[in-house]
């Protein structure tokens, strides 16, 4: 497998835009796709030169990077939307990426980038990024067992409530554990901040007991 050509990358972008349009996740300048030095905003190609590194830290300028802050895609990518439509879109995206031997990796909760399954083709990550993990449902199996248990408790506590509080995106507990910096977002079904913030003292205590250090809460921002 060789690295993709610019033509292949743009073909993926065009097919992605069609998938997003069909799924109805465009809702006003909310999904940006960066590729080949270009940017598409809700499917429309903008004039100018664009590098995703100018807009978010965890990206891959050599393939495709996507931001979706404020879009319905955010809920789908972060496991808040369990609908058939969400499952269909994620499956179609995965099938598209499989055609090119790629996979989509989350950066922050509101962005993601395409990487090659053949790691030798990917750009070398900087030293700090090597020791950082953003916890999602997709990588949960690789997370240490102690953290999986705590994350499940937080999720169960959130799901047991009604949706309350401001609609927030990007919230996460950040901490160091066994030499790795983790970001643990609330993975329950709601976006109301009070549904997970009520449990913060308990989750922080459990993390500390498990050996996590430098624990801090990033409250995210209102959607």
C-alpha cells in the first residue's frame, strides 16, 4: 500500500461530503474538511490555502482532517446518538475508509483525522502526542481496566438522569496515569452538563484512588 495521491484524497472528500449531505448533518458552517491544502465547509470548497494545524492540534495534513463542532455529527462521533441514521452514517464512513486502508482517529471530541492502517505511512507524531490518549468507545478495549471501570461508572451515572444543564461539547477529565496523559469525556447519552458534573467528585476520587495524578476538569464550551 502506497500513500494516497492528491486525486484519491479529493475523491474521498467528495464522497464524504455526499455522505454528510445525505445524512443531514450539515447545519450551518459546522463541518470543515481539510485536505490537499484546501477546506470544504459543509460541502462547499472555500478559496484560499488551509492547514488543519492552524485550527486544531491533533490532525493529519497528509490525508484528511475533519472538524465538526456544533454539528449533529458531533453526537454521532462521540456516542451520544444511537439512532439507526447515526449507525448507518458511521458504517458508511468506515466502509469508505476501508477501501483505502485507512481509519479515522479522534483528536479532540470535535475533530478527527484519517490515518493509514500501515503505520509506516503515517507522519511521525511529536513526542507529546505519543503519550496522549483521548478515550472513546472505539478505543475503549485498549484502555487500562481500572480506567474502563471508572469510565463506565461515570457513563451509568449520567445515563440514569434526565438531560439537565447547558448543552456543552468538549468537556473532559484530564489526568496522567502510568506515564500517559488521558482525556476522559463523559460518554453518556446526554449533552446537558449537569448530567455528568454531578458525578465529578466521585469520579475524581476514583481516579485518584486508582493512581491517576494531575487530575483536572475541562468544562468544555456551550454548543
